[in-house]
């Protein structure tokens, strides 16, 4: 079997991030008519403060991939739980620049995810232990008691945990 070169395709949900490879005629069919509820556990982050967090971008890939495959966006329910080293990635412009000397490369991505209806929950324990107060987080990010609590509650609500 010969494979032909294809390019990743951007969007349609998050046009600036999360390009995916189109898969034509898969054997295992995607069910287009049922909800896909996913919660991503995001605790790792690149060491360099000027690099985007590929784990956060996974949420954009999930949305774009399924929308491209024909899953209606109203069937896509996505949450990301941010804690540990990834705490810095949800800090807004001025506070991030003050700490790291560069713009937050994740800020636009996080804003686009929030705009697309993704719930972004920041671990309150990480907020306090890592010194990133709620006042420094990107608008729309929710502060929770803990990542553990949020992960359990989302799973209790039928979300499936994906740890990439």
C-alpha cells in the first residue's frame, strides 16, 4: 500500500493551533451522534518559558480533529485541569512577562480554548504552592480546590480522563 503525502489541517474550532492529519476512510468509525466528554490532566510544561505547552494544544487538536471528522461541536465537551509545572502556562501577559521576561506563548491558545467553551480549571493547591495567585491567571480560568478534586468531579460527570 502506498501512502500519499498530506498536510495537517487547521481548524475549524481553533484555527491558530491544533492542526491535525486528515484520516480518510478509517476502519474504526467515529460515532458522530454521541457526546465526547474529555478531561485532560495537564501538569507538565516545557522548561523554556518561550515554548508553547503541547499538552494544552492537545485540547485544540481534539476539538479540530473531531470537528473535521464531522462530530458536531455541541457534542464536544472538553475540560483541562492545570497544575504542577504547567501552572505558569495559564498566567496572563504582564505577570508572565514580569516573571519570565517573555510573552506567554500559551495565552492566545488558552483564550481560544476558553472562547470555544473549554473549561480550564487551575489547581488551587498549585496556585498557592507555586506562587501564582488567581489575580494573575488568564481571565476565564477557574480556580478549583485541587486538581485531584476537579479530575474526580469531571469523571463523576461522565468525562473520560486523557493524560497525554
